[in-house]
């Protein structure tokens, strides 16, 4: 695992922790209290892991080209 991949893994870890530990509960509490449906939570909740997986796969492909 290269230096660039480690940095991106750490970045994604912080983003995922923030999103699932802080943003999701706050948005769901707002929804329960009568505000609009939290479509952003569901969109980002599905897209973030897929984005992370594809991005890290691209970095690995660039760092380890198959001859």
C-alpha cells in the first residue's frame, strides 16, 4: 500500500465517521421532529462507500500496473 493510498484511506475514514456518527443522526432527528425527508442522508449514505471503493481501486491500479 502506497503513501497516497494510505492518505486517502485515512481521509475516507474521517469522512465516513463524521457522516455516520454525526450527520445521519442529526438529520434523522430533524426528520422525526417534522422537517423535510432527509434524501441527502440516503443518497450520500449509499454513494459514499461506493465512491470510496472505486477511488481506492483506481489508486491501486495506478500504483501497481500489471505488466
